[in-house]
C-alpha cells in the first residue's frame, strides 16, 4: 500500500513540475503574441474544454500527469502571423527558456516555504572547551541530535581544566563558522556532514569564523583523547531508539548490529526512546566492561553482548548549533 501511495505521489509531483514548466512557455508565448492553440492540464482525452475569445482552448484532461502548451507552428516551418517561427530569435529563445525558468522559481518558492516552517540551523559555536561552561538550551518540543545533547550535557557538568586548541586559537562561543577545512558552511548541518564524511583525524583544522561582522581564519591541531566507544549513531527525543548508523570495525559492528536495529534494553534496563538511551549512557559511562543489549530487527527479537573498544578520538574542541529555528520573511 505504501509503495502504491508513493507511486501516486511521485506521479503528482512529476505532473506539477511539467505543468509549471508548460505554464512558463504559455506566459511568455502570450506575452510575445504567439498564438497558443491549446493549454491543457493533464494528458490524455479531454474531460473539460473551453475556447476563449483569443482562440486558445483551455482543457482539463483525464490523466493528471502534467500538461501541454501547443503553439502555432512550433513543430513545423510555419511563418504566418502569430506562429512561433515568425517571432524574432530572442523571443523564441525566451519562450523556450521560460519552461526551466519557471521550474527554478517553483523550487525557490518551495524552499522558502520549507525553511519558513522547518527553520534553519545557524552554524554558531555554542561552546569551546576551555571557556566557562554555559548550557545552551533548546526550544520546547524540538529534538536534539545525539552529538549535540551529549556535548551540552558534558558542558553542564564540566569544570574547565584545560583549554582546547580551538580556544587557544581564539575561537569563542557565539562565533559563526563560515568555512571548515575548505568547505563553505552556512548551517550547522553542513558542518555536521563535513565531520561525518571526513572524520577528524591528526591533520590540522582550518576554519573561518565571523564575529561582530569581521571574519578571521585560524588553523590548529585537533584535540586527542582516548575513550571507550560503541560506534553507533541514533536520534534522541520521544521516538524509538533506532540505530541510524554503525561505524565500520566498531564494537557494535563486530557484535553483528546493523543500522535500523532498535535497542530495547541495556543490561536489563528498558529503553523506550532515544532520550532514555542518551540518558542511560550519560549516567553509565562506558568503561570497557561488557554490556548486554536486547534488540529488535524487523519483527525479530535477539540479544548481543558488546565490549566497548577504547580508541584514540580526535575532536574539534568546540560544539556548534544543530537546532533549527523558524525564519521570518
């Protein structure tokens, strides 16, 4: 059923794209005096049709998969008045170009609507290791990413004893990251993707940040720490604690855990949400001891024993915003 609904939605979206594309041709053709024989919504046999005073037939057809804009002489060598070929070359170019132009405008408008409702996450530094701890709160009702929540919890409990290399290089809370290791950054998730696709290693980090309207570029070595890791990613909040990624070669990967497995229990403690999983791991830090996980894969229940692996981990030395805020226009 879901596949069928997905196919229907795909057809409707494709139809909308084609319709807007043809509407662009229609508007510009009318603007330049080209005779439009018919403008239709949909394809196939007509179910409704009306001829306007201009001579253009407006039709609604049976299949909702696009539309058409039939212009006089567009497919033949016709030079009579009002035909497509009778118009100057620059006008013909604009009529043809109007189709993809309107598709671009549709994408732009839809992106504004999505950003307006879903919001965007500014690439702002929320904490730099070494400065006075400051807890960054999140708007009520919004989920935090695992990484963000754990970093903020660490901040809440931290007593700054050492300064990170990022702090020594001059980075502070409130700075906005605009470039990271050569990649342009405008939102926090772009920075997250950069860290995900190119994990932090021994190589120096070069980033550009903006503060008080002025930009500055710094280069520093990543901070190194040695800690026990499971090697998974998941989302917090009220949703079920489903594993979104398992790191290759990690403790979880060696235990046979895969993405989309759902954690039900850890050492007998019931886990019903991503938030509860995050809280449990915060209250029971990994120390290398073997833990038992009860999991669900599709409709199959099973359990595994996992021994966290101690690894050298490199970090940027700072936390950044991943919380989306709605934008006003």
